[in-house]
C-alpha cells in the first residue's frame, strides 16, 4: 500500500505521500509480505486460498507470484459460471 500511495503521490505531485513512512505491522509475523507495488491482489487471493484449505499461509513468497498468477488464470479458465 505504501508503494502504491507513493507512486500515486508522485504522479499527482503530492509530496505528502512521498518519502519515508512510519509503519506498524498488525498481522501475524508469518504472513507473507509483497515486495513490489502490483502483487497485493495475488497475495490476498493466495492467503485466502491457504486459509480456506486449512494450510499455513507461510508457504508462498514474492518469488512465487508468476506461478500463482498462472495457477489462478488456469483455475478461472476452467470455471464455468
């Protein structure tokens, strides 16, 4: 979220959104963290998938995003609504 807000601030010329932020982590420490500005939805879906299947949500990381995206695409392509 910080990266997204900083990028948006830069695009809009909002200096208040840029620079260093004070951070407070409120989730469990084992929750995987994204390290880019574009994988938040994939992280949220992967986390929800782990919880719904009864698996620990620590089994994926940033380097797994392309594989998780492909898996999500295949799942959605097989779905019939």
